[in-house]
C-alpha cells in the first residue's frame, strides 16, 4: 500500500502536533520531510520556524544551511518592480 502524500504544510503541522502530544513522529511524516528540497519558499520558511521550537525537525546534518541556500536561490529570482 502506498503511503499517503502530505503537503509540506501538513507535514510540518503533523510533526509539531505529534511532538506537542509527546508521541513519536510516524514514518510517513519523516518520509514527507525528506522532500524538503522540493518545497517552495513559504514552506521552507515554515520549516525553519518550526525548528526554533522543535530542533529535531532538522534531521540531516547541515540541513539548516541547505534550507538557507535554497531560500537564497528564491531571493535571487525575485525581481523588484519600481513603483512610479
């Protein structure tokens, strides 16, 4: 049976909920977290914000730096439009 896929927001919310309740995080949530390099800017920012309260959400060595690099990539693509 295929694991259900979760949106990045659902994944972070479920992680936080399980931790707050003192339960172990299910494997399907960890599997969803592994896809963080494919997340968008808002979702990555939410992941970093959640790590302030639950640092173990950053499960890979150097994950925070990888996320910062991904976020910088989004910043480089931002085009400023002057307002007249």
